[in-house]
């Protein structure tokens, strides 16, 4: 140990990096990955898939960020914001990939800030207002379970960039799912009040499950995870009542437009600004 | 909902860095139990890529010397220079001393 200062010690081995406060030893997950679209991969379909996954992540990140200064505990606030930032990172890479392959050359900001609600392809579950902590936990459990199952398959995608993004995301999503599952068990198997709120949250989330499962075939896997967690939490599996419509074809609730207005406001008021 | 809220107990957090040889105290946090303390520590103290291992321990389980004990505890060693191995030449290839 060369120094009593804890962060100097932790950063040891990265002496060349004097900006340790920004973190050290980072790796670029896309370093060395060939960005050419492989033969046999439909560029339009690939771009659409990237945008869909990015929209889920961006909208979820915004809802998670809303917990900042409002979470029940300081530690949970940081945890939820961290998860949101992981998803934001995934969204950035996915938008960039979409812009590379769809022929428009758009950058990530063009997708995030300069599209209207009808152009977004996220599931409606992601855009619902945060509300109760239990609701956020149930939603996070569902979305992270689905996304993890889907990303695990995408690690074998023929597009090497999407496969690399998925490989990075799998580790993040495994933590998100674990975080949500631990809270789900804690609250479901907690007090009468926490159990009641979890039941209510399940009922609010259940109608939106069908929308997730229509797009990609990971349903059995996700349902098995949810069943395992709900059983451990002493909760019933919610009754499955799908709502008509789908965010995947641009049909959204009234909650998406205000969310995007807040997200996009500064960028639209000051286009081309840098900070 | 009642506003009565039990405070979560305090935990002390120790993180071992990538090249670090031992866990270093980095701070404290509140958590309901050991498992939650670990996940909180992960989120609060390793998110800038600092750590490869985390220890957490309930603060109340740490026994600490007090200020009053400082002189009898530490003063007697101040003048005993012969306890330091400063009279030896340490070869360059011996690390961690």
C-alpha cells in the first residue's frame, strides 16, 4: 500500500490515469468489433431491432432516474439510478448501431431527442408512471427478466456489434434482475402492507405482459423466472389479461408524451448544443 | 401508511481493489441485512470500477480503541526504534514491505 488515501490505493496499477475520480481501467465493449453488416443480415430489420431494444432501455432509464431524490432510502436511490445508467449505456450503443446500418447515418441523439412518441417502439410497460416502489420493483423484475433472456440469445446474433452489445448487457441485466428479485421477495414476504402493495403492483403490470411476449420467443423462460420469484415471495402468479394494442407498433399510453417532453426538452430548445 | 420507520443498521464497507492486497475501509452505509448491505456496497462504492471484492460488517460488531486509550496504547512504541527492521538492506526484488 503506497498511500493511506483509499482511492489512491484502489486505483493502484493505473498510475498513468491521473483522473481516477472518473474511474480507471475501463474497457470499450465494442473495441475491435467489425462494424460492417454481415452478408445475409437484413440491415432494415437489424436497425429496427436495435431501435426497439434501445427505446425500451431509454424509457426505462428515464423512469428509474425519476426516483432520484424520491427513493425510500439514499442507498436505493443510487441503486436505481445505477440501473438506469446501465440501460442508458445500452440505449446509446444500440441507437448508434441503428444509425450505422439503417442508411440514415443518424447519431444516438437523433434517435433519443428528435423522434416523436409515435416513432418510439418501447413496450408500454416501460413508460407507465413510477408510482409505488413496489410497482417499480415488479416492473423492473419483468423487464429485466425479459431483457436478460433476450440478450442471452442475442449474444449469438449474426451481427457482431449487436452480439457484443448483448454480451456486455447480459452482465448488467443479471444484476438488475437479481436486485429486483431480492426486493420482490423482501416485500412480498415482508409485512402485510408490503405484501398488499406487491399484489397491487402485480395486477397493474400483468395486462402489459402479453406485449413483451409477442415480439420474441423467450416467454417460457421468463415465465419460469417470474414463477420462481413469486413463489419465493409468497405471491400468486398474476392473472394474465392482455391489453389490446402494442407499443411495438407505436401505440402508446398517454404517459409517453410527457416523459419524452421532459427528456427531449433541453436538446430541442438548444439543438447542436454541447456540454 | 404509518410514518413510523425503523432505521436500518449501519454497516462498514471494505473493498479490495484490482491490484490491492487487502481490503480497505471505504465508508459506511445503511442496510436491512447482510445481503442488502453487499448490494448497496456494490452500488455505492464500486460503481467506478474500483473493486474486485467486498466485505461488509455491522458497525456495532467492530470493537475500537478509544481516544482516552491513545497514550497507553500507542505512546510506548514511539521511542523503540529497534523494533523497526531499518538496519537491514532490503533487496529490490522483495515486494510489499
